[in-house]
């Protein structure tokens, strides 16, 4: 993927790691619910800012993916924040449908109880799983 | 740091990266505010679960650090969550004092406005900066 964002100062200010990525945290803007965590490269962050929908870098598929591009579960971006040392991005979004590929509302549905991870949101059994 | 947690199944279930780390997101339990992002290794997560206060792995100092160990700004952990692919942890905490080392309430105080990161929380000018 070629980048046409090389001259943009705000993108230069992000502290990309040695793989060219930063951590991206996605939060529902209206409720504060943390929906998911993914990674962004320069092109993903530029696309997110330009288009207003969350786009990430898939490390497993080595490609950009706009969240919801196949499922329709888009993330309409209300705000993009950067942390104090410039290596983590917080997206405040309005999520269409479930954020998790398991069809749950968010990805953090395993809670530590004693010495076990317990699923606190049941798996939907009647919906098609969507990425 | 030797690990005495090698036999713990719940720690084995976490998908540690090639550096032995996972992303940790810290959220204020009562308000949903995302406070900061850090990293945990196995010992950090074990200590957090055992002691009830957030402990991370400092990549820059290559050591465990209990958040607030020098500043007193501890994070009392209400809940530990793990995401759907087991490679990100969400801590829901009650934060004492500011979470950010700049003395701001949270670390995500830079907002993208047009093509510039703008500080939306003023820097405290009368407090001692604390790690």
C-alpha cells in the first residue's frame, strides 16, 4: 500500500512502532463502553480521519480493513485522541451493530473470576458470525 | 524477574506476544473514561490480580511498575477483562488522583482537529509532575 500522507505533520507526530503501528482503542462515544482494540498504521489513521469511519491495519491479513466493511457494522468516528507519549490512539465512535466478530456488543466479554476467565456476555446463537 | 505463575491456566490462556506482553487498557470503572494504555507481562497481570492494584511492565525501564508506586496515584482494580482473541486486557479501576504523568486526569488529552493535534485538557501549572 503506497502512502500519500508522507508530508502530513500530524501523522509524523505519531510515534509509530518498529512495525509502523500504534495501538488503537475504540470506545462508544455515548456510553463510554470500550468496544475493541486494534492496530493502525499511517494509512489506516489517515483514512479514518479523512473518511470518518474507523479503518485499521490487520496484522493477520497484512491489509487495511475498514471496520464493518463486510458486516456493515461500521464505526462512525466522533473524535480521535492521541495519548501523552503519542503511541496510542483512542477513537470515540458511534458503533453500528455489534463491535465484536462473535456478534457481541464488545470484545471484552471475558472477566477474571478467581483464577478463571468467565464469559459474561452470552454468545449469540442465532446470528451469522461476521468479521 | 522470576515467575512463580507458570502453572496458572488463566495466565496460559492469554496470548502473550513475542515480547511476552499484552496491551492493557485502563478505564475508570464509574465513569467509563479511558485513562491510559500500557503493557503487561505475565508477572504484571498476576500481580494485578493478586494485589488488586494495577501493575504494568515498563518497556522503557524493563521492569514491573505498580502504577502510582511513586506518585500515590494507585489504580484500585474493580474488574479485569480479556478480549475475544485473548491479546488485550481491560482493567476497570478506581483511580486515585490523575492517571497521566503530566498530572492530567487521563493520557488522551490530544484531540485531532483538522490536521493538528490540539491539547483539550490544560497542563496543570502548579502541581509537581509525578510518574
